[in-house]
C-alpha cells in the first residue's frame, strides 16, 4: 500500500540517526519503496540523509539514487569515492540510469568510476550509451531488454528469456531478431505462454513492429509512444540492428518536463524552480524576465516622453494607456501560446505560415472589431470628448490587430529558425507589444488632436 | 515501421472513395495502425471519413473510434444506429473505452445501445463503470485484467491466464486475490515463467502491491503511477476487493491534458483550443479574458482620471505608468505560476500558507530592492526631476512587494477553497495587479508632489 510520510516518521528517523541505531533504522526502511526513501531523505539534513543512505544495500541503494532529484544527487555523488559509486550503484543499475548518473560526474571522476566497474558488459554498455546525444533515442534507451532469434522455438525462447530476464526488471515485449541482429518483429509474453513449446517463433511474432532510430529526437519518441500507446519501443541503428529499448516511464517524465518548461517560459521564469527551492534560486529565476520588463518600461517612458506636448495639452490621453497595454499584452500572449501549444502537440502544417497567419488575422479582425465597438460605446456614454472616444477605439483596433499578428508570427519564425518558440511567449511578447502598442496609440491620438 | 501521412496518400484515398473502389480502399488501409487511420480520417471530409470508416471491420473499427478526437467522435456517433454502435464498437472494446464512448451518447441512445449489446458480461461491466464519478479511479479503470487465486499453482494459473488473456490486450501484471476477491498481491509474468508448474502462487507473489481505491481522484492515481513507475495499477473497493486496473496510457493522456489546461489558463485562453480549430472557436476561447482585460483597462482609466489634476500639473508622472504596469504584471504572474506548478506537482506543505508567504516575501523584498535601485540609478542620470526619481523608485518597490504577495496568496486561497488555483494566473492576476499598481503609484506620486 501507499506510504504516507508523516512529521512523526521523520522525527523518529532523526532520533534514530542521532542515537546511531542502525539496526532499527534498517528495519524501519525495509518495507519502503525506493521512491519513498528518496522522498524521506529530502526532509532530512544532508548528513542525516547520507547516514541513512549508506545503510541501504545493493539494488535498493541504486534504485534510491535514481529517485533523488538531480541537483541533490550531484552534491551527493561528489562526496563519495569512485569505487563505492561503481560497486554500490552502477553495477546494479539499468544501463540507461547508469549512463545518466555518469553524466552527472565530472570527466576525471567518470574515468575512475568506469575503471572500477567489475562487470565488463555493463561498463561496455555504459560507454556505448554515452556516445549518443543526450536527447536522442540512443541517449535515453536502455540496453537491457529481452530479444530472441526468429529461428528458435518457444522452448528455446523460454530458456533464453529466463537467462536474460535476470537483468531486466520488466519484460513488456520480446523482440525478435534475425542472425544479423536486425529487428524483425515483436512477440508478447502472452503469445509465448499460450502456444505449445515446439512452435517456431517465426510463426508467432508480429512483423509490424513500431521502432525508432537511435538518432530520433526525444520529442519524436514521446509522440510515437503516446500515439500508439506503447509501453516500450525498440531502438534500431541505421541498418536496422536492435540496439536497445525505451520504456514508458522515461516518456512520462519527458512529457511532464516539456510541459513545465513551456509553462515557466510563459510565466517568465528562467530555469526549473519549485516553491521548495531556496530563496536565492527563486530570485535568480525571476530576474532575467523582470529586467526585460523593466527595460520595456523604460522604453515606454521614452515613447511617452516624446509625446509630452500632446500629453500636457490633453491629459485624458494618459487615461487609456493601461487599456492599450492590457489589451496588447493579453492578445499577444493568447496568440503566441496557441502557436506554441500547437507546435508542442505536433499539429501538422504548423509550418504553413501563410495559411495560419491568414486565419489568425480573421480571428484578430473579428475580436479587435468587437472590442473597438465595446470601448466606443463605453466612452461615448462615459465621457464627452468625441475625439478621444474615436481615437481610443481606432487605436485599440489597430493595436489588437498587430498584437495578434506578431504573437502568431514570432513563435512561427523562431520555430523555423530552430529556436524554441516558447521563448516568444509571456514577458517577451507582452513587453514588445506594450511598447509598440503605446506608440500606435499616441500616433493615432496625435493625429486626431492635431487635426482638431 | 512508422507511417507518414502524405498529401499523395490522402489524394489517392479521396480518389478511391470517389470511384467507390472498396476493395482497393480496404487493401490500402489494411497495414495501417488504428491511430494512423484516425489521423487520415481527420484529413478527409465527413462523408469520405464515414465511407472509409464503415469499411473497417471488428476490432479495428472500434480501435479507430477510440482514437478519433472526442468532438468529431460525437458527431460521428450521432448518425449511426444504436445496434451498429453496439455490435460494431462496444462489443470489441475494453470496458473503460466502451464506458467513455457511452458517456458521449445522450440518455435515450445510451439505453438503446445497452439493450443491443449481446455480450451480457460486457454490458454489465459498462453499467458498473458508468456508476463511478468520471474523474475518479473507478471512472477511468478498465475491468479487463488478469487475476488469479492465491491458492492456485503455476500450472492452474497458466491455464486460467490463457482463458482470461483472450480479452486482455496486454497483461503487464497478474493480480493475486483471495477467495473473497480481495487483492493480496501481484505477480509478474516473468516470475510465472521462471518457476516450475507445481509451485504454489502463494509462494511466488509480491505482497507489497501498490493500489488505489475506486474513489481516488485521477490526480492521485497519476501521481502514484508516476512516482512508482507503474505500467498499471490495481483498483480496489472499500473492503479491498479487486475491481479493475488503470494502465499507463490513461495516465500519459491525463498528465498531458492537465498541463495543457494550466497552460491555457495562464495564457488567457478559455477552453481547449488548437491552432487547427475553426476561427469562431478561437474567438470564443479568447473573448472572456480579453473582456476582463478591457474592464481592467477601463478601471485603470478611472484611477488615472481621479488623478487628473496631478497628471496635468506633472505630465512626467504619466511616463512611468508602463513601467509600473509591466513590473506589477510580470511579478504577479511569476509568483502565482510558481504556486500553481507547486500544487500541480504535488509539492508537500503547499498548504503551509504562512511559511510560503514568508519566503515569498523574502524573495519579493530582495527583487523589489534591486529593481528600485536600478530604476533610481537610471532616472538619476536620465532626467533631472528628483521628486519623480524618488517617487518612481519607492512606488516600484511597494508595487513589486504587493504584487508578489497577492500573486502567491490568491492561488493558495483558491486551492484552500477547492477552486482551481490556475484561475489566479495569467490575465486575472495581471489585470488586478495593474489597477492596484497604478493606484499605489499615484498615491505615492501625489504625496511627493504635494509635499513639494
């Protein structure tokens, strides 16, 4: 059953560490899932966490390590000797997790740890995996999987699976290869069980197997696994040889991280922070976008300064600065976020810039007309200055039009330039639109009052 | 291998439909995955899509139906007779998918379809599932799974699994129950294969099985499956009886949807829209938040109007309206989004309002100080009015402080009140902060110039 971390439990652990009561500590942690132990460690001091961590043995120790958040893990690994890392963690891990851990180490440490790994097959797998780009299919796959030869019988397979399965936590699918190791198809454990032991594998397997190349980008892999509801996907090289497999848990993590990144971009937060992070990390994450906001504000002041004469002549002109800015900002964020989300969810033709801009213009034209009329009606009744009423409506219309246009165009352009389109959301588009919006507002306002 | 939809492929299909060439159409679609067929149908007209859809047979037809986006599926189902829905789709589906489809139908249709289902076990399962709340574990689980009795041997199990596995696409885990159907543990297929056929199940299964109650919220289920990297989780009732299981693909979809919803909230988009949606849907989705922005803008105009005397005396006061608004808006969105993301990712103690506000105040105080000093330095050199320089710095400091405070407090309050905290992000917090920010700015500006 699920385990709930309570204040009492943590206090009890702290006491036990204080008393150096290792037997009791081991007994307390025995029934916990590695993910729970990692969570408990998060509530302890670094020294306490290290103390209880070193009591863990074998596979449990390595499973817990994988569950510790990356930034803490790095600090943790720094204080441990290379032979301990090799013997206590790396040897027990799946190759993909081991390669992730290795990537956290600095170059010297990496070499030393590699030397200390006694299982040469594991060391070889890790070195292989480290060759791939970090965010490619090769970089996230694990070497552990179950594969069988197409010419075998069910009986041979079962024997071979028993052997291979030692290293593999969950089998999910059995991959079928030919003598050159090329992926030919896939077989479910279910089928294997339901057929007689002398059936040939070649008569059982499913030849239409969905696979990815080692060079495929992480996004592609996630998209395919999601689309086809796959719990694992085989990874092949350029000539179709089976190299590894990627499992659903990597994809869930990836989907979550991608979504968080886009969210933080639109919220104007730089880098991955959480409410639990320390204050200075939160400050650092907010600073860049606030600085952009401030520069935008200063530019706004300069725009307004250049219209000082008009402002001092017609004070009411200032009244609609907030309206102009609010609408420009909101429209810009709405437009850019729809494009960014479309790109993220892999909508086809998102690159068909012309067509998309045309539709966006229809939407913008309609919305801008509605709000221009609404503000006209409000101003017509609320205040007597007809020039102001007209110029506010007209400029709002134009500002909303151009804000939609830029909000759509800029992420599309960034995407074409292979830059993350999410950069164009949030504070960026708001700031840019604010300034241009103010400028348009004053150009039109000036026209009206000059004509007068 | 993966299938790529090309313009040519679609054109070819359209031609074949035109020619009424059903044999060729069937042959063309034969090798396609249901998800691909659904995608292809999306590129056809409603009539064309219906034509090719009705050529599909048995399980494939029902698999494709599940993959069609919900809004299209509803329109599709409306035009089909109940007996066809029952015999062509529902009978072949997993019970959770069938219940989802049933939820798309109106009440009369639902009853008629239920009557037409010949497989009474399936009909019973569907009725059972429809009893649960839609977003509870009971509402998303499937009844199809493999379960065995703890007193059986491996041999009995294998036989029973062969029988049960007919209905279950993927086994993943075998659940072990006692004579009262209560969940006792879990067994992997791997273990079953690796042990001799006369071993008793009670000696093999893993008793520490992580499960959820039928009443658990969808969020909880997703969190647990993600935390413990589970490919499937068993669902039990109040007295521990095994009722169904939830698989990873439901969770990936849920995680994705949740993230999209939060993103659209902060972007000021009401409801689920995509760039491919029709123009009027996009307009409707944007309208509510723009209206809020406009009301905010009008309130801003009223605030400024009440300081007309000051504005006409000191025109420069208007220059820093954009700065005040930009900073208030950005700080507010940053603060609220960090809280919302914290709540979404299940950070503990997020409800510890006092502690969180205190930390947020530290962050806010530091950030506000930095930017107050920066704008002071800029203004000191850029322009001669010392009163303005001072009042802008001081008001910026106060505005940033309160914007952080509200940005943090409001989502926390909403969360306590069981309202979606994401409502407090984006246009909502920006608009509120803009107005209050302007007010503070003028109160302080007036003080400085009145003293003068």
